[in-house]
C-alpha cells in the first residue's frame, strides 16, 4: 500500500496565493525520507493521517488537502500551501491547532520550526486588528514622532496598590508616557487588581492625565481566566482608564481575541511572556515573527519585540524585521507599536534610536527604579537621555542633566 504522505507533494504546482495560507518551516528528519516526511507534515496539518481512510472522497481531497510546494533538504526548508477552506475565519486557535498542532510530535520529525506564515488578504481582513495602532497611540498621548517612554513598576511584585500608584505618578510627573503592570502582576493579596485601578485612576484624574491628546497611559494587566478578564476590562473602561495589558501567550490568543472583539476602544498592550519557550530553540518551535503576526491579527496596539542591546536574547536582524512588519501596511490592518524592554537604562537610548528608530516604545523597569537617587530621578534621566539623543548630543555632554550623568556613572554602556 502506497504511503498517503507522498500524495501531498506538489512541487511542480503553482498555487493561488489569494486562496492559500503559506507556511514555511525548517525541518529535520530521522529514519524516513525528507520529502515523504514533508508530505506527512502537510497531511497531519490538513486532512490526512498515517493511512488512507474510507470516508475521504475525491471532493474532500481536492478541496482541502495541503500541498508541499517547495522543499530543500540541504537547508531543511519546507513550504506548505493550505487551502483557505481548511480554516475558520477569524480564529487564531484553530489556525494554530492546524498548522502548529500535532506536527511537532511526529516521531520521524526530529526538528520542526514554523518560521513564517503568509496570509491572503481575505483571511487578514477576517480579523479586526489593532483598535488604535501607532497613530491612535500617538493621538492619545500627543507624542507626534519621537519614541514613547515607558516604565514597569519594580519590584515586579510586593508593593501595595497605593504604593504602585504613587510610583506611577512619580514617573509620569517627570515626562514618561506610559506605565505598565509587570507580566506577573495581576490581582494579588497585597495588590488587588480593582483597588489598583481605583488608586491609579484617582490620581490620574486629579492631574488630568487621562485627557486625550496629552494622556498618560497605564497598562492594567488583566491576564486571568476569560470571564475574569472581561470583568477586569469592564472595570478599567468604567473607571475611565485608557489601556489594557494582556500576556498574549499565557492568556492565549482565544482570550486576547475575545477581549479585542468586544471593542472596548481601549489601547491593548501585548506582553510576550513565555515566548522564548517557543521561539528560542532553533530545533523545535516557532519564530517571533509568526507570533508578532498573530498578535497583530488578534488586535494588540503595542507588542514586545526585543531590544538588541538589553538583557534578553534577540538578534538585530530578527528584531528589525519584526518591527518593520508591525509598522507596515497589511491589507489595511492598523499598525502595532514595537516595544523594546528588558535590561534597558538611560545610556541605551542612543543605540535604541539608531538601531530601532523612533516609532517605538522604550520601557524601563530597573533602568528607572534602580536609579541611585530613586524613581523620580530615574524618570528624569530617561527623559534627559531621549532629549539629548534627539538633539544629536552625546549623553556625556548633555547639559542640565545631573540625573542622567548619575545614571551613566552607575550603568556603563
Ligand atoms: C523588564 C521586564 C519585561 C521584559 C520582557 C522584566 O524589566 O519587566 O517583562 O522586558 O521581556 O520583567 O524583565 P527591566 P521581552 O526593565 O527591569 O529589565 O520584552 O523580551 O519580552
Ligand atoms: Mg516584566
């Protein structure tokens, strides 16, 4: 009996890209021919299985089977075209269950990485995408073209809601645009989510920090079970605040889509906690570019993509490629503000601007709250650093910037 996997090879065929989703993988095989295993990956991620089945007729096959349209064993690359009818429009969980589902578990596959996915217009348009996009975030804050500055309150956990809110005010008062909860700060015994929203928005309203066109942003981390995320998002909206945060991978795309599809009209900041479990290994997993594309479909307005110069891994080419995609036109879907975060301090800003550009959010946790003279001084130092950088002044020569100079003493670049 011929192995059905071979039937999925269509190397001479040209497919209509407007009617297919095209996935590119890197694959390593053991104990079976590369091409047959490529067919197996196409089969198991579309309509097939390890043997022929009686119920499958020619009509089903012709309409739905995926096709291996390119492969190169020498570099392990594999490209598969999936007919659109395989997918439920507007559902990232179903897409991943298909293309990034069982295939990673096939015995003969000893390496498989989803490097990129090309989506046709009709599929992209089945998602709302970001509600604000870069333009909307800039309109909200009144920051026309320079990078936005953000902070993560540190320590990550332990402060009370009032202490957290006080730290936010210190940071905003010095000119920083955004503050976000840390990825693991949700609703704690010592810092309840709802109390935190109250404490923060109460202070923001007193200083008129929620006025559109000059607003400060607080990204409240609503990550939790779905029904709890809805309750928290409602509360943030009803409190008159302007931004939700979700840990996109731990909350799951179903959760992110669910919240976005409720059209709160609030900015959504996407954190990528746990991404490295998928993206770091070059043997198994998926690329950060794939995750960034899915996050844009799901509808985040800002998303972490890497710093190149900070504490987290991420090569310059990869980070720049992802950022360019997030800012690019994509069948009319709004753009996403790339966020550089992780081990950053004021001394990094010149490199950040020259490598990543100005359509960016630069986030500082330890780089503000670890300043030798405290949080306010740390916030002033990043503002001074950005000002000097945009004026083309070397940081060491920046005038009237004592806080910056103190920071440069503590943290050498
Ligand atoms: C940064 C951070 C962010 C990471 C996420 C942290 O704090 O709050 O979560 O940047 O990494 O918890 O480490 P610091 P990535 O500024 O104090 O380093 O952006 O790569 O997803
Ligand atoms: Mg964090």
